[in-house]
C-alpha cells in the first residue's frame, strides 16, 4: 500500500509532521507605505531580548519592508528611543 502525501503542505522531520504555511509580511497586510522610526512599540516586536534584529525568515517580512524596518530600527537606536543592547 502506497500513501500519497502532498509535499508542499506537509514536511516530515524526525518522524513528526508539520503543516507548512508561509508567513506573510505584516506591513504588506496592513498596506503600510513607510515605517516610522518613532513608532517604538511596533519596532520592538522585531527585536530579540538581547537587542538583535529578527531575520526576515523569523519575522515573515518581505525584503522591501525588512530593509525599511532595519533602517528605522537603526535610526531609533541612534536617537536613543530603543537601546542597542538589553541586559
């Protein structure tokens, strides 16, 4: 007996099955044209505990919005709205 699986939707990893769903860019869904460096609450959701910027793979951002977000984060850090490192 042969079992057929849809390889696009199911991925086998060490005996377990996971549903794969592509993350969608939050900024594209909300149709945001520009990312403001003064919007600290939104920017902090893209920073890890130690202050590193989350990769596009982890955040789900598209390349365009990831660049804009990183640029806004750097600007907010420079102006001291967001700390460089959290201890």
